[in-house]
């Protein structure tokens, strides 16, 4: 039996169905992320688990106990909000102690627990500071400590890093993961940030229009998406829309171009297909240069570099093809210096780099 189980959970607001027949199981000690665009239903799922919303259908069980209609303050759950939600008139230590004080725990226990949690979040010297004396990242660390103070069995985090700058977000997300692993606490994390989800999760539930599109480990979500939405929402891809030419040989026709894709191809001949290729899988060559000495580069497309963007460990090239499509290639910097804007190039990628999905649904605008 799963530690947390959602069965056929549905939530409506008027005529709008925010969450539609969701089934979800979370194991004890797992870090699960709910990932999706704004309005997809991920925060509504989290709020139903916390007890702030009640499903119109379905049940929620925690360690075998039905908590579907249990009041929020009776659930053994801690929650961290996007807006920190610290009491401005209380010090950091007093904020952490608040839940324990409500439960009338002895002052000696409260003081010891506060000291332990301040150390856990790396703010031992900030206990007497008020929220306005702390940075945004420090305030969110105190909010995490406050949620952990009552020793919850489940920790919920609702986009806790979205109000912070990029550098602090990366640092704090790693701290959240470290704390979760150190305490071995079950955690559910809500975000729309794909990089964040891929970096810290044991599993990711990709959510769209109130439904779970795919639930898998980060590597599987990225490399083996099972729906058009999951494939196009998580990460950046070059997209080709075409028809299956041969299922046995793994060939798809995209305009006048034949693309070789992995076999066996689980589609039928002439079926509309979406072929996705990650920019990091593309090799860039000078059009008049020698063919790259990499295996099976049968897919080759010519074009002109229109934009060159330095992104730290690699450079992203935007290449316009004869069909007026723009394709992306992420090239390591030690090779990128060979290429410049307005240069004629050839993009190459192996069949194994292609992800092929049936094109029976509109691709999302992301």
C-alpha cells in the first residue's frame, strides 16, 4: 500500500473542472514533483492533500487513513507557501516555534527543536532576527523550518522558490532536497519550472488540463515522453510534423525530407507523426566540410545560422532551413568558435535521437 494515495480525485469550481479523475500514489520517503503550466490543476491537487480544498469525488489516504474530509489542522502535514507567510511581528525562532506552541509543547522542547531546525536550514545565528531583517532565501528557509517543526509525516511545497532570483533558487532547491533526504520525509513539490523539477525529483507527474499526462522518473520523462504535451513541455526540442513513410525501416516524411527514426515504429503507414530532436543531439558541420565521424548520421538538413547565443557551457545556434523553419543546435564551446551568423551549415543527428509520437492532439504553446 502506498504511503499517500489519491483515487479518482476530482475538483470543480463552478462549471470548470480543475482536477479530473486523478489517481496518484506516493511512496514513503519519496520526493515527487507536480509539474505543469499555470492553471493545469497542480496547486489544486496540493491544496486538496493539505485539506484547504475538498474534492467533489474520490478519496485521499495517508498511511492507510482516509483524510479526504479531515480538517487541515488535524492532518499530519506541513506546508511551505510561495509567499513565505511568516508572521512579521515574530522573530525567526518564534515563527518556527508557533506550531509547537499551539500544540502546548514544553518550552524546553520548543527551544531545543528551534535550535535544531535553525541549524538544519543553516541559520543558527538568525534566530532573533525578524523577517524584514532576512533575505528572501533566508525567509523561505525559516518557512521550511516552521513547516518541519511539528514533525509532519508529509511535507508540501507550493512553488516555494518562484519569488527568488535565479542564483538563490538553485542554491535553495538543493538545500530543500538535502533536508528532505536527511530527514527521509515524504515531500510533494509544485512547480512550473522544468529544470527545477528535473534536478531534484525522484519522480515527476506532468500535469495538463487537470490530468496526469505522465508519471515517471526525470530521465524517463525527458528521454521517453509518452504524450505530445509531455514531450513539448519538458525541455526544448526541434519539432517536425510529418507522415509515417515506413514502419519497418523507421522513415517519416517531413515535406520533401525523409527522416530516419528508431525502429520498431509503433505507428501505421501514413499516420501523422510528431518527431522531436533535442538540440544537444544535433551536430553542426560546415556545409562544404567533411562528414562528422559519428555513427549513423543519416539525418542531414542544410540551413543558415541566423542567431548565435552563448549559454555558459554551450552555445545555441538558430539555423533557418530552406523550408523557413528554425532549428536549434547546442554545441560545446570548444567547437562553437568554428561557426558564425550567416554561415551555411548542415545539421546532422542519428535516428536514435528522434522521439516519435502520434500527432493526434494539438501541441501546446510553451
